[in-house]
């Protein structure tokens, strides 16, 4: 089974860009996805700062999850093919992929 997706690693930007939204890129800067993001001033006045901050945090989390996709796939493949002592190593690969998906605060 050969992968047809853009090879990893994928990275989510630390924050949005006014030009492309909130980008997720592969090796060499190849665009994988761009999450929709709007600057604070584009929201209705009744949207609280707390609600806007929660939206920005959610978009960042979505970007990390998308960027972790190749790592998560590799981790699952590793777990599925592991036997005996290899299983411990496969769990380590899985934990690293989960950490990448969830971010540093988890």
C-alpha cells in the first residue's frame, strides 16, 4: 500500500496570515490546507473577545490535527504491524503523533 498524499512532515502555522488564512504546509512549503480565519474587526460587535479567542484557539487546534495526519497514519500503521517487543516502540510513535495533534498544552 503506497501513500498518495503529500509526504510528511506537515506543519501548522503558529498563527494566521492575512493573505492565506491559517496555513498547513508540507515539506518545502507545499500547501496542504488553509483554515478559514477572520481578523477580529470582521466580526459583529456583539461577539465577545472571549468568544473570538475561543474561535482562534479552535482553529489552531484544527490546524495541529490536520498537520499531524501523516504522523497519525504512520503511528497506526506501526501499531498494526508490530509484534512483541516492537509493540512498545510502536506505542511510542503513537504517543508522539497524538502529542503533535493535541499540541503542547495537552
